[in-house]
């Protein structure tokens, strides 16, 4: 048995529950009202990150209706309430789904290579 497989049961005990939010284009996405609302949505995401509620934010940059993914340090119901208060969701620029997930505290996206 390799060292990697031996450490797995111990690592699984360290995992925690989070919520993953999937943000999709809503009916007002791309409309004339969208740009300032998306700006406010982004500003709010920075506040949620600073408050430790939104751990990872990824904007999706392909030509699908998927706009972004966020991992929240909240339970599913709290994440739904947080997203329902989002200006982009309230204006119909975005819709969302929330799912429970498990991950490892301290995980992060890698730094860009030079």
C-alpha cells in the first residue's frame, strides 16, 4: 500500500461540509440593465469573501449559460438565503442552484506560475 492510500482514511476525517453554488444566466442576463448589476454582484462577492463566507469564486468564461461557481462556508439554507439577497439574482440577471459538498479546510486554488 502506498503512502497516499494509507493517508486517505485520516484525510477523510478532516473533511468539512460546505455548499457549492452554481450561478447561471437568468432572463435579464446580457440586457441593458445587467452591467451595473453584475458590478454590484462582484462587489458583494468581495465582501462575502472578506467575511469568510465565500471561500472560492470562479467565473465561468465559456459560451454556456453557466456564469460561475462559488464554494460557501455556509450550510445549504444559509447559502440560498445569501444568494436570494444577491442583486444579480433579484434583478433576474442570474439564477442559481445550491448543493451540499465536502472538502478539506485550507484548500485553495494554486498560484499562477510565473
